[in-house]
C-alpha cells in the first residue's frame, strides 16, 4: 500500500477511537516495534531468533509490509535461509498474537463471522448453585422458588460453558428472570461485567429498564453510552446492564463496541448479550431489514453468553434468526454432547392461553368495529375501576381515531422514540392511565398484571402474533378479535377453526378436540367469567351459552353478540366450507 493512501486511512480508522486520539504513522510504527519486542513469543526462542525479531522491529517503513505480507499458508521454501525461516516463525507468532486465527481452530459455538484481533476473556466460574437461589430471593422475596425449567436454564447460563442459549417460553413464564438472576449474581462479583439486553421496539425500553432496575441492578440506556461519540472509555461503563432496541443492536456504534471490546477495555468483561422477542429478527426483516443489516457482522462469540428468547417461535421459528446472527448448527431439545448441535430450551409443554376467554366476531365494515369498541370500553370501565385495556389496531389512522379518552395513551411507528417511551411508561406506571391503543408493537413486552381486556380491532394476526397479544393477559382475562373481510391475510389465524387447536399445532403439542375450550371452561376464574358475562350484556352470574363449538349447534352466535349490527356473515366469501356463524369464541 502506498504511504499516502495509508496516511489517509489513518484519518478514518480505527473508528472505535476518537479522531483526536488516533496515532500518526510514526507513532504506529514505534508502537509496533515495542509490541514485537515485548509480546511476540516464538517457541524455543534463542539469541538468533531474538536478533531476527529485532531486525523485523526495525525502523524501516517496509517493516509493516514484511510482517503483514507474510503468507502463512504457503510458508517458506526448503532452500530458504535460516534467517528467513526465523522471520516466518516470528511473522506467524505476530499474526497469532493479533488474534487473526492462524493455526487456531474456531471456538465451539462461534458465529460464522470473521474474527477480529480481540482475545476473549471469561467470567470466573467459581460460583455455586446457591448464588442463584440467593439472587432469586432478593428479586422475588423469601418465598421464591424456580418454576419448572427456570432452574436448568439459570444454571446453564451461570455455571456451564455453553455460549449460545436459545429459549422458548410462553408469555407470563417470567423469562426475564432467566437472565435477571445471573445478572444479579454477576453484579456482586469481583470482575466488572457489562451486559446488554435488546427489545424489538423503543416503547418496550422503559418496561425492561424498570424490571431490571427494580432488583438493584444498575441499568442504563445503550444510546446514552454514545452521547459523546462512538468512543466509550472504560471508566464510563457505569452500569451492569444496558438496554437497547433492535435498531441499537444493528447500529455501527454497537458493532464497533463489541468487535473491539477487548482492544479497548482491559478490566471489564463483556457479559451477556440478551435478545428478547428474538423471532422479530426474522418476522420484521421485510420492514426493518436495512436497520438489521449490521447485526450479522457482530462477533457474538466475544460475549460470555448469548441468550436469545421468544415465546412464539413455534416448531421451526428459531432456525432463521439463529442463522442470521451466525449460529448455523442444528438445534435439539435433549441434552447432547455433540459439538455440532446447540441445546434449545423449549419450555412450552402445554397449550397456552387456557385462562383466557377468546372470541372472534366478524363485522361488515370497519366503522362498525370502532363503534363497538368504544361502547365495550365504556362498559369495561363501569365494571372495573382499576384494571387496564390494550387495543391493537391494524392501521395507524385507526389508532389516532380511537384516542377518545383522557385515561388512555396511543403509540405507533410514526411517533418519535422519546414519545413512544413516555407514553408506554405512563401506561405501565400510572394507575390513572388505563387504556393503551396502538399497532402491533404494543402486543409484545408489556408485562403488567393489571391488564384484563385485550381487543384486536380490524386485525387478524398470525397465530404467533395472536399468542403474543392475548398473552398480555397475565392472570387471565378476555381477548376479543373484531375483524372484517379486509383483515384477512395469508398468514392470519383462522377464525372458523378452534383457536386452541391452532395454538397446539403451532407448538407441535398434542390436541384433544376442544380441550380447555368450547365448553371446557373449568380453568376460567370466577372474576374473569363475570367480566365476560357483564361485557356480553348477560345478567347471569357467570359465563353461559358458550359451551358448543362451530358446527355443533345452529344457535351459536344467536344470543351472544355484543352488537345487533352484526347480522350478515362474510364467511361464504372466504371459503366454501367455512361455517356461517357470525361469532366464534373459546374458553
């Protein structure tokens, strides 16, 4: 490379260093001389090797070409001089010391991305299982006990050598605890460790930060790290955990930070990189592919652990996003010693949404659904003075149109990030704010017990999105899907097929016809049954008239509709074998 071209590159690189702190060519040359003298070690080094090393560390500008130009693959010829052979050994040692990977096998679980010159450091493994229980009690009180599957995952993260840990667990499983508990333990350790947690949308940042901060973990926002530029000094890594969005995960700043971590920081360990709602890396490629582009270039292997979590990957939904971040080995759900497989913690072993009333109702026009929702929300507010409502709309214009009360908030993708965070935080923390209206982005990550009613307005999501949305009802409630013909998409949930059957198939679970739905309502609590009954305008003490499924009675939908406007059906326009009922609901 010509000197002038090299000199021009020094004005740009390394990007991880502030431009005023970058070294000149002369400074770099002297720095390399010192490094070669002090740190490049050749096995069996004697006085002759030391002399050659000193020559290679000389003051000639050609030194750089000599060191970097060495072709390790071809080696030196049999007729090469002894000095040339020594030089080849020294050059190889230099390249190995830089971490360029020559002569080293790729570490187990390492992503299929180019390694840089970082040398990974590890968290000390001298902890015990008891640490996890102590941290759990600190987080959740002295009565804390691990739920089924949580203990295995926590031990795998904290004590074992597995680097990539994919997890599928249902909404409400307390997935946050799986990395929250190890984070608490790490925060008490002697080694300074910094972890990063990512959520798909900016409106979920405040909730995640609130959950992590509530347990004593020092938690910050990732974007704040770069407020003074991409170069972050080690002394400025104040927090144990930084929270960001998927856009932050795909930013140039984060890419440089991770890929150069151990070039920049000497005493701080790169702890966990946690990606929540992981399936969105695949499902949102169509809309956000450009902002995700750099994620595949991150060297995730430099992190102590990479934890990816979802509640709605289904049978095969983990494969593509795992490949996208560089882990292309086969996944299996049983314990394996095979290095060519990744252990997948699939903690979904029973059909979800059992304690939720689920109803689908078709309308001829969108305006009719909007009027119905307004009336229904009024009734809910009369019945329950404390609980909250989430309304998920297909379109942004509907969101703004429905913003009709002072005790409500609304969000969609066009709002500035600060506004999304502010509005989401108000809904989560302010008891007086009881209604959240938004597009799909409000259907994930909101984890508060107070939600008792979820309404999908002119929106028929995919089965995975339906599970996410209805899953906001943490302790049971009512989920209503009001839809029109224009709501139907190729991947939409089928309102004429038992929803429990569709959910079971999605998770590859056994399904016994209408088990825990359509007449099997023994798991519905009395308060949820009474709520549904009140919203339905029926004065009885519990949920009645919902004990049959489509095709089993001609009377289904005849007396349980919220609106008398819904008299004509459009099922015949969708499929010749679909039922003509206006309503379908499950318990």
